[in-house]
C-alpha cells in the first residue's frame, strides 16, 4: 500500500531538535473503527482529528502507545488487552486500533507567493496501540513498529530527522 | 464502551494468554480475532481482522489480540519514574 500524502508527491522529511533531550514530533490520529461496524479500510483525510498531538519518537519502545485521554477524545474503540513492562512488574493495559499521520511543513506557491502549509503523511498500516497513562510529557509514543518502516536519524547537537520514504 | 464488550474482552484475554503459546511459532506478529473464548481466525494485518470482525459480528462483542510473547516494552515510559513534569 502506498503512503497517503496530501498536497505533495514528494516524500517528506520531518526535522526537529530534541526538547529536554527527547525527540518529539507532531502527529494526528484516525480511528480504525469510526462507528460500530464501520471499518476505515484506508486512512482518509476526513477521519484524522487534526488537533496536533505530541509524539515521542522512542527507539526503545516495541510499539505505538496512546494516552487514555487521547483515546477518549478521539473516541477510539477498545479492541483487547496487552501486558506491558512496568517499573513494578508487568501490568495489563487496553489496546486501540488507529491510523497514525505525521504532520509536516510544506512549501506551497500561491499566485507567486510562498507559503508554509501543514500536510499529513499517513502511515499505511493500522496499528494496535497500547494504553499509556495520562502524563504531562507527551500524548503518544511512536515505537519501532513505525520507526523501522522509515529512516530515523539522530545527529550531533540534538537534531533529528525522520525520512518518510 | 459497554460493559458487555469489556467483559468479552477480559474473558477472551484470559483464554488467549493460554492459547497464544500454541500458535506463536506460526503466527507471531499476526492478529487473532476472538469471540466467546475461542479464536475465530488469525489475520496477517490488524485491518483485515477488524474488517472481518465488523462484517461477521457487526455490533456484537468481540476482541482482537496480537500474537506475541511476553509483555510489550513502552520504552521511556516503561522505565521512567512517573513523577514531575519534564516539559
């Protein structure tokens, strides 16, 4: 399946500088099940909640996880359970099905003037995201299930790049 | 989420904990569709599992589990001290 990009045919590169030593990217989410019995076969622009969420890019995480608060506001459907590594031992958490989209800046030319616009790069595969307790740090963790689909670079000075190609 | 759905998820999970090791070698990383403490089918992608569940069960309760062994590691969050605000 080809990744969906709105407003561009080029593969985007997301760049950032680590805030508090952590790489944070802006993302959006769409539910796999938007209503009872209604399955979204592909991520569509209309289904993404366009409120940006703070996502930690974490190569030490096995998979994607989403805070309970975000799951509620995005009306995600609980699909199952998953045991999670915790400080005090394994704990059982809920799981939700989601599509993930990365927000990136795009230069557009409108009547000769250049503008910056936000576009969405949608990860084509739906992910079974694990419950993340509400916290003040970030809304989502993007783990190796997504990062290994692309090229993620950490550079000197705390700069990072995610090549979505 | 209704209590009926939550109960179905919990019951299916209890079943799946014992069932998963028997299918792990052949279906690691795939997705099991569960209903009434039985594995209905296994699919290579989550989307296929959700689509089949929606078509077959409509609004009846079911659950979906990834076929995996051991607990999932949430990386930073699994090992961090959940105190304070790092922003």
